[in-house]
């Protein structure tokens, strides 16, 4: 199944693209998706412990089960001033 992944802020600059379409197996989780993305974009691995992951308009954890056509957002931690 296909999942659309969007990158934000410095992560978008790091990978050099706004979005990526990834094919994952039925029943895959966000963890599985990240493993595939890291294989294609190893620079992101350094940010693994700090990224936030959104599905639709909600933040999700790495055990979140993906649905076909889902939009996943990968972003750096929110910072304020």
C-alpha cells in the first residue's frame, strides 16, 4: 500500500524534498515506515530520537498502524521563543 510522507522545517532541507511516496506492506506501522525511509535517507537517522510523527491532524507513536493512502508528517520538535 502507498503512504504519502511529508517532511517539515530543517528535515525537509536535510532530505531535499517536501514529500515522498512510500510503498509499505499491509499491516505496517510507523516504525516500519521509518525503517524504509531511513534506508533511503540515512541522514535522517541522526534525528530519530527527536522527530515528531503525525497522521492526519494527530500526533502518533511508532506503533501506529498505517492505512492505505494515509498522510504521515515527519517534523522536528516544536520549539517556542
